C-alpha cells in the first residue's frame, strides 16, 4: 500500500463528489487517499481543486 499524502495525514483531504452507479446516492471521496465520507456530515467539505 502506498504511503498517504502528508495533507491527508493531517486531515486536509481533496474531497470529490461521487455517485453510486446503481443507487445514485451521493458521497464524497478523497482524490488523493480514497477516504470516503457521507454528504450529510457535520460540515460541507471544501470544493475540490482549490
């Protein structure tokens, strides 16, 4: 397994909105490390690519 990016290790993820192909439900996934989180979490993640 590849080493996690230093930004992901300190909690700065690059959140990207994804959709399940079969059900259509949305979720966020980190573009660097692959960590997933629900779209209805405690706060809205920053916009990817900024």
